[in-house]
C-alpha cells in the first residue's frame, strides 16, 4: 500500500501532459483531460464544458475564450480521500497546469 498524501493546497511545478478527448453532451461539446496527478499519483479526470459558472470574486471558473497554446489550470480531481481535506473539496489539493488540448479538438489548425 502506498503512503497517504495529505491534502495541501500547493502548486505542482511544471506542466503536466494529460490525455485529451472531446465528448458531446446534449449538443454541447466538452473537453475531457484524464491522467495521473503528479502530487498524489491518483488517477483523475477533469471536464471543461461550454457552461462556465461564475466564481464568487468575479470572472468565470475555467473559462477559455480562445484555447490557444497556454496551459490550462485545474486542481486535482481524484476520488481518493486526502486528510485533512475540507468537506467541499476534491482531490489532494494540488494545483496543476495542464498542457493544452490538441488543436484538432479545439477547432484550431
């Protein structure tokens, strides 16, 4: 059994390469990034959908008007329980920079 990774809100260094796919969800396209969190080593999946919820301090959560070549950011979304994780959080708390999806999935050339 591997050692338990504590819940810590910290940025993972570098850009992580995940596998990107696109799925149609009732006529809306979602981009899905799947891979292994480099901090806790747990599998995770993150969906970037067309509906972007507002965040409390203004702006949009995960919104990408132009996907472009910049890294996409997310927190770890693994299903493992990492102590002492807040009740409304998921994953191990790591903040990840994901390599952008291929242009073929975003409509770019």
